[in-house]
C-alpha cells in the first residue's frame, strides 16, 4: 500500500523547508492529482511532468509508491543529489525526460502515446501541464497533433491554479477561458476540483473514447495559510512559521 496523501503533503512541505527553496505553491496545487494519477498507472504506462518546477511533488509521490527510497527526499536540491529542482534525465526510471523548460512535455507525451499505439500495446500516458504552459505555441501544436491522431491512450492534466511566475495568469497573458477553447477540439474534456480526491479519481477512471483532458481547478499554495493563492508562494521558501501553520492545518487545525 502506498503512503497516504497527507504523508505526501507533510513531506513536501518539510522537504522544501529543509532545502530552503521556493516553488512550493505550484507543487501543492498539483500534488493531489499527481498522487491519484500514479495510482492509475500500470507498469507499462508513462507519466510526464511537464511543469518541471513541481518536481518536489513528483518525488514525494514516487517515494509514497516506493519507486524511490523515502530517505532520499532529504537530499532534495542538495549537491550531487538525484532529486534536483527539476526532474533529472537518466537518473530515475520513472522519469523518462528532464523537464522544466515549459511547453515541451505534452509533445513528448504525444510521441509516447503514438509510439505505443504503433507498437500495438495497451500502455497509457499521462501528462501534467500548468495552466501557464497553454500560453506556449508548442503546447497547442502538440494538442493539434494528438487530436488529429485521436490518441485516446493519452490523458492531459491541467493544473489550473491561476498563477504563473510574473503574476495572475489572466493578467500576464489571459487565455480568456481556457476550457472554452479546448472545447473546439475533439477531446474528452472534463473539469473537476483538483483538491477533491473522489472527483479526481472519477475523472481519471472515466473510460477514454478520445484524447482525455482534465482541467483541475486548484489553489496555488493550498495548505499554506499565509501564502495560499498568492504569487509569493511561487518563489518564497517556507519559513519555520509557515511550516508550523501548514502542519497544523494538515492535522485539522485552523
């Protein structure tokens, strides 16, 4: 049995505090979906984290599922670590590509999905993108490609937390209702609360009749009382006070 989602939340917060690094907000917004996505994976399946700055969330989920040792989390962001701030290349079998230059993960996922179809396998590929990545032309090119080939063995997850590196997504380069634009494509499009475990699992388990896209409505920095839904959660390392309040929140405090 994997370790719990709450364990992942605790480890993610402590890991970032120990390393004294930021990007915790975007890690927390996608952690719930990432955790449940891994529960759906079969041995032949692939997961690609396109929003590579959320590598911390990926590492704690890999540890929760015993893909990597849990004690390796203490090396996060350290010299000579196998767990750097963005997913590494050629270090962990469950991480097929180094990612983090945003806008490339969906193209890689589409290539995987097409190759698996050509091989006649039943393998499935899941790709987690940020909402800000949909400002990238390469992401839309990948979408055109995967819809043209009707890659129903591919699931796209969009962490729709409303923030990116320079501010609110709608203020930096508004996409004026991303789900509405996605409806123009032959996708199996769904939206759900990205922090509701039952809703996430139901969406992931819906039989795929076309390329599947799940828009996860999330909160950046959820669980960090002082930093939730702020730009600061993108950059600031958690302080001891942030950690104390976050752990209290996780354990049912106010």
